[in-house]
C-alpha cells in the first residue's frame, strides 16, 4: 500500500537534534541504530559511510535523523529560498502557548506569530540545531 514511510534529515550532532525534536517539538524517540556496510554504500552512492540513526515519532509521522560518523559531506545553505530546502510543520492546539514556551527556553529566536493570509490559521517558525526551519501551526477553528 503506498504511503509516506518517513522523512530523513542529516544532522551535525545527533544528540543535540534528538533533544530538540523530543523536548521542543514534542516527538518521541522510537529507535536508534548504527549502520554501515556495502549495502548502504550502494544504496546511497557514498562509499565508507558509517551513520548513527534515530527515529522519532509524532502521531503517524516518523522523522529519521542521521549523523554521518564517516564519509559525511558539507553543510548546505539552509533557507526557505534555497531549492530543495526542507521545512517541517508541526500542528499545535495553541500557537500562543507554544510560542511562549519556546521563548521561555531562551535558546531560540522565533518569528512573530502570523495569521496566514487572514485565514485564522496562525503560525511561527524557529530553526532546528542545524538551521532547518520548523513551523508550529494552529489551524483556524473549523479547519482541521
């Protein structure tokens, strides 16, 4: 049956990223494994790769975080206007409460909360530890 299995992000520091996605986003760590081998080299066109992998879940969504311990590449420029740049959008029940909680940590510079196109759906962004934009979104009443 076709469906989305997971979304993967390559990260610079797996422990730091697990902490962010668990403690700030609210995901649950569901598994962790270290992978290497010819099968992975062939699959990814990256000879000599050695990776540490964490799987996190939020409802039906699974996020795979991958840190290369060997054969990793460079850091990509991350911004909304960069082709291929990912961003994650997390539904929240109360965007103002989430915004206050993020500000209270003192570790992030969230954008202001905006009303998307005057629709009543409201959101704000922060960046994960590697700069990937993460949006927290509260749908307008009656929309979802």
